[in-house]
C-alpha cells in the first residue's frame, strides 16, 4: 500500500511540475547557446566559418545612408548589425536596449562570464551591435532608426532574397531621426547603450571606450535639445522620461561624481511612486519600459531610491500575476521576456556587488528560469532547441532564415507551412512562451506570439543565465569562430574618416568562479521594512482594460504588423490551413493535458 501511495504521488508530481529540475545543468553551456543566437542574427558579410550556412549569402550591402555612401570595401555603411527578430529588419531602438542590457549584465556578472570562458564571445556580441549603432549615428543630430520596413513582413522569404524580392520591393534605411523629426526616446536609449558599453570596454579597449563616450555625449545633447517622440509603427513609444532617467544614470556612472549635472535628472524624487507602481507595466523591464531598471541601477550604485528598489523586487515576487505553473504572466504576446526581465532585475539586486541596504529575501530568478527550461506542465522548454534533460524543445520557430523556404517570394504566406520543419536549427533563443495563464503553448511556426525570438528577449535571458553560474557550471568552448575579426571601417564614422582600425581586444582567461547571484545574508524580513506608499493597487486584477490601452502597443518582433499584414495577405484557403493548425494544436495541447489527467485517475483506480 505504501508503494502504491508513493507511485500515485510521483505521477501527480510529474503531471504538475513537468520535467524535473536538472541539478547538474551547466549554465555556462546555456549562456554560450544564448550568445550564439546573436551570431545567428548577424547581418553583413559574415565569416564563412559561421555555423549558419544561410549567412554566407546575407550581405545587406546596400543598407546605407540616404546618399548611398559605401565604405572602402563597397559595402553600405549600415550593412552589418543584427536582424531584429525572425525577419530581416534592423531597428535601432530595441537594438540599443539589447546592447545596454548586455553591457549591464557584463558589468554585474563579469567574473561568471570569465569563468565560462565566454568573455571574448560576450564582448564581440556587444561590439557587433554597438558598432552598428555608431554607424547609425553619422552626424551629431542624425540617427538612422531602421533599415527595411513593415512591408518586409508581407513576405516569408529566404535570406538571399532581401533585395531580390518582388513582393516587398526596394529596401532602404529611410526611417531617420533628425531635428525635423526628433525622437528623444531613441536618442536617450542610444546614450545608455554607448555609456554602458564605454564602461565595459574601458578595461579591454580604451580607444573604443572613448569612441562610445563621444557618441554618448552627442546623443545626449541631441535628446535634450530636440525632445520628441518619433513614431515607429513596429516599436511605438509614447514617453521618453524613462529613457532620459535611464540615460542620465548611465552617464553619471560613466563620468563619475564630478559630473553632478547628470545626477540632477534622476535625484530628488525625479522617479515618482507612479513611475514604479502605477500598474503592472510600471514594473516591467523591456525595450519600452526602463524606469524599474533605472531605479535598481541608481539605488545600487548611488544609494538613492533604495526603499523603492527593495519594494519593487518584493512586488515582483508577490503581486505580479503568474500562470498555473508559476511563470510571471503580464501579456499574451512575448510573455517570457517579461518573466526574464523581472528576474534579471532581481538577479542584479541580489548580486554580491550590491552594497546598499538590501532587505529582500527572494530567489525567483532561479524559479522562473526553471520553468523556462522545462520544469512546467507542458514538459516543454521555452528556449529553442535547448532546455533541461528530458524537456521537449522547439525546432520550428517563427524565423525566416531558420526555416529557409524553397520559394521565398510568396506574398500569400503559403511558404510558412512548407517545408514542415525548419532547415537550420537555432539554439538558445528565448521564445515568447505561453499565451495565457493556463500555460497554453505549442510548437507552431505561424504562431509568432509563441515562437518568434528577438534581440531584446535574449538580452534579459543572457543576463539571468550569467547570474546563475554555479559550482556545477563548467567552462565551455565558445560557439563558432565569429569573435572580433570584423573590420571597424564598416561602422563608425571616426574610422571611415581617419582610415584607422581599432580592433585590438584584450582576451581574458578563465578565473575562479564568483557566484554573484542570490547572495543575501540579511535576516530581516522585507515585510518589516516595506516603505508605505500612497494609493496601493492590486496587481491581481488582470482584466483591467486600462492595463492594455498603452501596452497593447508594447509588442515587438514582427508585432501587430505580422498579425494584420501577414494574415490579411493570406488567401482564404491558406488562412483556413493556418487556422486549422492553430485549433488543431490547441486541441492537441488541451487533450494531452486531459489525457494525462485521465491516465493518472485510471492508475489511481487500479492501484486502489
């Protein structure tokens, strides 16, 4: 009888908790795979030894300025950089956010990254993106905000058809921010990325650090002198206060106390209660929400807003909605990025480098990561081709190059269903994950809100992975030979004008591990130290339409244009196929849960 009871318990535990947590999981390997996603997103003339064959034909050599300027190799000045998501767009705003986040993670968890033997690969990932941001800032008051346009989403195409595509037509980089079309939100996010990168490279390449500082100074002045919001239909932003506070904090961190001018932009109550706690979106750290991250950064480095930072982390832990599996749930599109964004803030706040009055006692970054890697009722990792041992993984992500359809010029999206499996697997990309609080998720390429990766998703994912390096982690060999081999002539205007090449980098060897995550010796309970704020609100109210009025626009990757444009262009027959696949997979997922439950009940009856 005792054996029967134990067996019954085990069945239900497996049903509820999914794949067991892998206690021997090597987070260095996970970090290596996550950085590898950025290599998969590289555009331009990519190293032929790349592990992704499609990159041999991606040049985007005509991506350049309005005057069609090329470098001495005949390539457009904007030919490299990163593709944003499962498409071929290059978008400055989310790219800058991603580089800021990666730099912040490096500053917090550098010793862990060194231990994993990933310093060079990590720095290369940052530099490839920031070099493109430099190129996108050719003059003090000019920013190229995008290459390609939403019309690119009308075609499910191969990488070699970026320019030779009769559906989308000519490609250009025409979305420009200047004095006539100001965008202080983009300018300030670029400030943050340049300042954070400057701090990182001060140790490895001082000349490059100075170049970043120069761009940061010019972009700050541009944002201050020409305030405004420049509407981008795929990455819409409606305020720039969070970017300005965020940028000021990074500038102050870069320059030091003698530059108190920058401190004036975030000190003395500049971050209000409503900025942090107005609704659930105030907590979010994403490409369009930086105030919560600014609070953590400022509290940790300048001992301001410490009470607010403690309460913010506590609020994430206790007040944000969760799915039945326990995953933080804020939206039906791209939800895993929000889970990892909040987890990254907690990881930073709990790291050994925190010298402030930390009173939180949380460990939700690890719990959230466990769910992401497969410890969930779907028994499915929400990372492409990677997860805990025994977890199902997703091959067929919403990613054009990975799928590589044989005929990529089809306006009506028949190609998205054929061939059935992606030709080139991508490892280590954080996927959007479940779309509701019942943890509904399945592998379906056309369901981009479940299965499309993006640069900003992996930025916070990399940050959390970096924080979790532990005694079970083992150094790894970095993915591919794509390190620091590119020529800086392709990017920044200083090199183009002066014909100089600054690509020397200091390589760092592995050193003893320092586990920065979740070290907290404080015995005081947070409940005894929570500051009293006015007008508390209940984040458990999930059906408040006010939460969605603004944030329904807070969707990236292929965004709503994927939904509207892609679906509107399908003919009725193909639309029906996609819908049948959706409902079929939904029913399969639901029936699988029912079947497992019924099976468990039958076992229970038989054993009794």
